[in-house]
C-alpha cells in the first residue's frame, strides 16, 4: 500500500512538472532540408524554387522535401530551428506562421507538440 501511495505521488509530481514546462513557441513551419541548409545555402526555399521543379511557393517546396527527399517538418523561430514530433499537425500549417505549445527535449532539439494553431 505504501509503495502505491509513493507511486501515485511521483506520478502526480511528474504530471505537474510536465504541465509547468509547457511553453509556447512562435515561428513558421518549414522543412528540415531547406531550414538546415541541406539543399539550400540561405536557410530558405529560394534556390529550390528558382529551379522550377519544387513547386510554386515555399509550402510546395517544403512538402516536396518531406514527401520525396526524406525531410521532416520543423518550426523556425527567430532564434532556433526545432524538430517537431507531430508531423501530421505540422503538415496542415506548412509555410505558415504558427504558435506551438509544447515541451522541449533540449537534448535533441525536439518539440513535443501539445497544440498547434495559426499565429495571430
């Protein structure tokens, strides 16, 4: 019985800590290939779009990089680029500014997405 009480207290403390560590990050949804200069020299879609084979706008380019070239959706903020664990939610906002509520796994720069919505 005592072990169960300790376990319940530990789980409650962990849940409280997780809720308190959720922060909101504002930025733009892009792809890892262009954002991390794998296919770009400018952290953008400019070079890829000039070639004419990656679509007509940054959203097309990002989707092509994710679906065809092994990239992943990322959040680009003013100060950092974050990997996102919820790729499906990110796909709905490609090329757009968003607010992502989540917890940061600093060891691998991964945002564990709690919610994502268009930035106002």
